[in-house]
């Protein structure tokens, strides 16, 4: 009998075989490893959100181990001298301990907070990318809805987290939140009383927000993120139009090896940037705000940036109170409109937009190719309008700080916000619309007449004219018939290869001109664009 | 090795048992089976070339940087004096140093991996078919019929009683599932008339009399008129146990000592609004809780007699019944009627006569 | 205006009145009546000023000068050079220009002059902090002069007013009394219609003490009965030692302006850096 020899080299293969016999993974794994992803910088914005969410989970888990979600009154005896002997809630005391008495606790707290700001910021950027490129159209409406919900659930996660330390800033935020709930007609006082367990502030809200912040909301976020990614996977990513790219294919890199490596590397970069922010930039110094006391407020008490638009709308709202003279009389306070009705409208509008646009355009097709913003001027202009509306509100949310630091009258800032909110969005619509049309026209012009060469020619009759380099074959009228395919039109000679390549790079050239890697099997869309390359196509 | 030949989707299947196949050919065959065509696959460097070695060294440098920064992180984490010291000691650098080393370590890995993937791996362009039309007609038909068949078998249509009774059963059990949560949370907002009263309400004494509540500082000491200078203001709390704590979050009040001429204006304004006699001398007291969103409206400007709320910039004119003159507030601040007791300390003559704090539906 | 002749004095007074009349708020009245009224008032003012002078001038020489201490006399000289235009000959104030300084006390003068707010460069909503015109010695002399004129609150001696004070207690007082305007980190904040609470960063011990004691401009007065001298020292200790002396534990503090600058930072630093990274990652090369 041959003696069995232990062969180390065969271990991986044997293990793999064993795994497959039990779980049948080879076939799905092949499909997964081979899956093709298109490559463009703007497709990575959503990843920032995903990665900062992972950082949030990691740092948040650390924080829960030390945080005590209780409003029980204690006297601080920790090492931060300026607060020693001060009465405060256990929640605030444990937040101080996290900052001063737990080794490395402060950087964890700061990373958690920065990651939260980054999470929301990247969601907004990602959402704008999806909106302006039309990536929300059929078949991806569901994913657009999930994404919008992610913003609002993230908003809640942020607000509950902001409230937990129970410092002066969180208490002020809670106070305003309770006023917002109170303002809801008919049921307002019942809602507030139920959530706070009695009159504000009660003694249970921190525990309730804690469980929402560490369990309910993260679970909802995880579920939504899972569904979001699953749908991206199932429906495959959209791609920019370009040579070789159609509605029925995906051009890019396979999951393995390049795409996965890029994702892993980018995660490390996001993580690294959050670590740098968390260490080098101080965020929310709760020890300066002191414990929450109902009579105490600091100037410049603001919410985090993603809530600031609601604070801004509240500040701009004139004090119009609706009085209903029935019985003893009923009241709808002015704070109800900008903080309950406005977000309601915004949620409805964002969720419904894909369907509204499809209906307006009578568009029932599936779209896997993105649109350049300039090619859909109405949508782009609407988006600009929405963005400017949001920006005016966000700036108004910080208008006291702006007024103070820029030496502008506070009242003038409020009025500027009120007027700006009415004037700027339509203006943004008009200007964006005109810019889109102008860019479109220039594209068409270059396609029809060719690229400006910079060569001036004198005609026999003495006139001067610039020589244009046509992009395609020229017909007898001097026009070439190149159609517009929804992608960048080369507008400089070097992009045609007729001149030296543009030198790229920040401080020194970083790349040699790309040759044209077009496969013989896949002829480009038209012969005139032979020099265009297939690729990720950013620029 | 420039493999810009077309493989995959359009190609004939390859016999995987062919011993002459290279490993990459098997990869290509796999891609083909997934509807992928690798149209461009090209290493960026000649294997073994100088440029490639240089690139590998760069990447190695990134990883070594990570190792260095990671070690530094650990050393700092363990050895740096991190305990809080008042002033500008080395503990103030603890968090920044941790952030710096951790950040550099992570960025090192990130850039190392990315450079590896971007520079050393062959550039590739792959095309995959989407296949994302609707399911085939047959599948649709089979599923539709299966569902209909299930409904038939259950006989919901034939036996309406079952459907109705099931609904009648489900509704209560669903409600029962939600009931503990809602029922546990729900809390009557008007218990003890809490939304309309504050701790300033005079305490009932044994024997039927009423004890007026003193105005106190945050430490509970009572206040004499000459404790607040002309043009001064003081945050006062009801002189009850825990009066300055968050238990009585609706009670903080701002006591202001107006200049005589401003006080006269305020008195006249008070008389107009049937609040005559709420002031004591030149002293006037308003709720500190903003009627807009409940922040403490406490930025008192002693020359203009305006009170500003820092949360949403509502401005109240103190000499005109604290009427809102700018910003989102719609209701004036409630005024606390004050006087001085036998011992010369400020007391509240009664509770607020208007509702304190942010507005709500049933505020009369 | 260094000359001290009676004629000049009267002239200055008249000029002030004239300019006031010219820019006066006479609105809807007819021009003729206005002129008449102006002339009558001018006459009355001249008579009054002249009369007042004749009544008080000997008395001034007789009572005032000998009573002033040496520092007070030095202060009067400085006063006559720089302050008299707006605050009047004997610090009784000039309407629409400057308030009376009788009874404001040395503390107020020291606050206004040592922080450079006075002398004012021009009339504006709020006097701004500037490099001071007078040195410490001169400021003390001016303060002495005003103190001797009409009395009023005075500062305790010494440059360092926080010795032995308790910053923790000061912190609690700061949060209740100060942070609503000067903000949690002492960076200041906006008030209504262009007014503002200044940053406490450049303020000295004595200036903070004086501000609490006298309530300059729109700041409320925190008299010694409300905040005892010990409590004032505690607050000063909190501002100077904790807010300024105790460096931030969490890295660069972004100006301590709260979530506004934090929100700005996440876009300008975080998102910008990551977008550049993604441009590089997705770039072809």
C-alpha cells in the first residue's frame, strides 16, 4: 500500500472542492468574479457613503461600550477639571468620560461624528449625480426611492446621535424637536408627550433615542443599504454612452481583479480621510457646551449641516400663526409649515420625481445609458433650482454666524434669505437652462463644422477665416454627417491626435497619450471616431 | 503580451479538458459563459522591465509607510501621556497624533492597493451583455397560472365566509401586536394640566392659604430688588425644590431692571394689555422660554430693550409686552406678575397667565 | 481743540447746536416756521450757554481744579484733547453725539479706552475694538478724571483679577449668564440689526471685569449684588484659563463656531479630498 503523503500544495484545492461539494458555490462565484462594472469617478460617490457607514458601525460599536444612556443625575468627578463638581446627567458624564478618561475615546467619538457628516454629504452628492445623469429612470425607480429613504433615515440617525451626549447643544436640539412635534395639528401634544414620556424633557428620551440610534435606525439603514446594493447588482450599473456602449451591454472591468481592488483601496482611503479628520479637526467639543439646562443656550446653536436646511426654513418663516376660531380656539403655529409640511413636500417630490418625469415624457423604455446633464436641460435646470433652494435654506440655517463673522446685520441676513428663497431658484432654473442649451449648441456646431484648428487662412478675396478640422467624412455641402451620441465631442486638436496630447497632471505630466485600444471585433460606432477610446471615459 | 484579440461571447465554446489550454484561456472561457467579452487586456509594463520594478518598489514603499505609521500609532497609543491636563500639555497632541498616524497608515494601504491594481494589473476592457428584459412569456404564464391555481384551491371566491372571517381575525391580532407598543408609549399630555402650569403656581398651604413662590438664583438664593442693577437682567428660577433643574424646564424666567423711562413705557404697554400691575417698580419678568421653539430667549440688549432668541432669531420688544417684532415667533412672551414679599424678596404673585413655551394645537 | 478760551468754548457749543438744528428732525413743518423755530432755539441756546458759563465759570476755577488729584488733572488734559467733542465740556454729554459720563465711573472709562473703542473713529451702530489710542498710564488718568467728576463703579487694583478663583464655578456662571451672547467658546455672536456681542479672545481680565460691572453698549449690567466680585473673578478665570488657556484636546478647533464650520469642513476637506481620490482611481492610466 502506498503511504499517504501529506501534500501541502493540494490543500487549497482540496478545501475548495470540499466547500463546493457542500455549498455549490463555484457557479455563482464565477458569475460574481466575472461581473463587469463600468468605471467613472462619479460612480464612486455612493461608495463613500457605504464606506463611511462601515466606519460608523465600527466606531459606533466602540462608543456603545462606554456610553451610558441615562438621564439620571450625577456629579461629574472625571478628569476634565473645568466641569468637576457640576451636576449633570449620566449620559453627559459618560460622554465626557469617553472624551477624557478612556484612552483613544476622543478620536473614536470624533471619527464617528465626522463619518456621520461624511455619510450624509456623500449621500447628497451621490443623489445629485444620479439625478443629473438620469440614472433614476426605469428600471431603477425603486432604487431611487430606496436612496431617498436612505437620506431621511440617515437624517434621523444623525439627529438621534446628536441628541445623545445630552450637552447644551443636544438639549437645545431636542427642545426644538419637541416644539416641532407639538406644532402638529390635533395630535401634537399627544405625540410629544408620548415620545418624551410626559412634559419636556422628561427623564426617558435619551434611553429611547439611544435604542433608536444603535438598533432600530441602523437596522433600517442596513436593510435599505442591502436592498440598494442588491438592486444595483441585479440591475447592473448604468454607464455613460460612448463607442461600443449600448443600452444592452456593460463596458468596464470585471469584478476580479481590478474592480474589487479599486473598491478595497478606496475603502481604505475613505477610512483614512475620516481618521485624519477625526484626529486633526475637533468636532462638537461637548465639554465647552456644558450639560443641558433649560435656561442655558449658547449663541450659534446650530444643528449638524444636513439638518441646517430645516433650521434655515424655520428662521426664514415669518411669524404667521393660523388661528381657528372654534370653541376655545385652536392654533397652527408658524413652526409647523417649515418643519413638518416642507419636509413632507420634499420627500413626496423626491420619491415621485422618476414617475412624474416618465409620465411627462411618455417614456416607458428601460434606460441603462446615462444622459449628459446638458442634453436634458429641463431636468438639469429643475435640479439646479432644487439645489439652490436647498443651499439658500442651509446658509440661512447658519445666518447668525455669517452675520457675525462677516459683520452683516442679522435682520438683513434673514431678509436676504427670504427674498433669496423666492428669487434665486427661478433664476438658477433660467441660467442653467440657457447654459445647457449653449453647450448643446456648441457640441452640434463642432460635429457639423469640425474643430477649430487655430490656423487662420486668408482667402483670395482678402477675407480671413479659421480652418476647421471636420470630425468625419465631409459631404458635398461641406458638412459632415456625424450624429451626436450623447458623449463628449472632441473640441481640441490634440483630442483628435492631430496635435500633441494635452499634458495631464497636477504638477508634472502623469501619463503618456493613450493609444487607441479598439478591438478589431468591435468596430467603433462610426469611422470618424476611430481615435476615441473605449474606456471609463471621464473627461 | 498584448492580448487584444476578441474572446468570449461571440466565440465557440472551448473544450476545458484540452490539456494545451493556458490558464488565461480557461478564464476567458469562464467569462464567455457569463456573457462577457474581454476586448482589451494588456499589461502596462513589460514583465521584469525596469519600469515595472520601479512601480513595485513604489507600492512596497506605500505598504512600508503603513507599517511605520501603524507602529507609530501603537507606540503613541500606549506610551504617549494622554491623561487630561489643564493647559497646553502634551496630552493635547494625543488625539491629533493618533489621527495622523492612523490616517497615514490607512491611506498607505489604500494607495498601495490602488496603485497595485491600477498599474501592475493589465488594463482591461470587458463587455458584458445585460440580459435584462422581462422574464420569458412561458415563465410569466406558468407563474400567473400557479398563483391563480392556488387561489382556486383555497377557494377564496367560492367560500367568502372564510375570507371575511380571516380578515376579521387578522385585524384584531394585528392591532393587538401594535397595542403594547402604542399603549405603553402613550402619555396623556394634559395630566395635572401640566402644559398650562409651571412651578410658579402658588403652593397651597395647610389651612387654606397660598404661599407665593420666590424668585431665586440657580443656587436657590432669593433675590432682592437691588440685586439687579439698572440695565441688568437675571435668569431666575422658581423657589421650589429642584426649581432650577430640568424638571421645571418651562419655568426659567428673565428678570429685567429697566431704566425709569423704559419702565414707564413698559408699564403703559402692560396696562393696554390688561397686564397692569405685573411689574414691580422698574422690574419686569418674562418667561425665558421662547414661544416659537422653546429655546431660552436670553440675548437681552439693554439699550434697545430687545430680547433675541439665538435659535431662530425671533426678537421681542420688552417695553411693549415682549411683542415679537422680528423673526418667526408669533406670540409674545408670557409675563410673570411679580412683587416683593414682607422680607423684601421678589415673589411671583401668581403663575403665568398665558401658556409658556412653544405653541400647540389646543392652546386657547 | 486745545485752546481753552471761553469764546472758543461757547463757539464749540454753538456749532454743535447749529449742526444739530440743520440736520434736525423737523419733518413736515413749513420752512418759514422751521427757520423761525430754529432761530428762537439758537437764541435760547446761546443765552443759556452764555448764562451757564457766567454762572459756572468762576465756580469751575474755584471748586473743580483744586479738587482734582494730579492724575485727575492729567486725565482732564487728555479728556480735553480727545473726548470733549462728543462728551462735552464737563462730561455732561452732547446730544446725538455722546452720552454723559457723570457717574459712569472709572471702570467704564477703562473698558472703553483700553479696548480702543473710545475715542470712536466715527458714529456707528456699535463701537468696535481697535488698537487703543492711550497707553495704560493715560487710560488710568482719564479714568481717574471721570471718577472724580461724578463717581461710579470702579475696578479692583491689579492686572490679574483671577487669582485664587474657581474656573469650574465660573464655567457654570458663564453658561447661564454669558454664553447666550458670547457663545460657548467665547467667539462672540450676532445681536439684532447689525449689533453683536464681541469675541472675548482679545479681552483682558480688567476689561471683562469692567464690562460685567458697567454693561457697555447693549450688554446688560451685572452689578456686584448680582454677580459678587468673587463670582466675577470666577468667570474671568473660566474665560481666560479654560476658554483661552486650555488648548483643544481634539485637534484644530475650526474657530469654535459650532456646526456651521464643521459642515463647511466636511465638504471643503472631506468630500473634496475623496472626489480627487476618485478622479485618480477611475482615471485611465
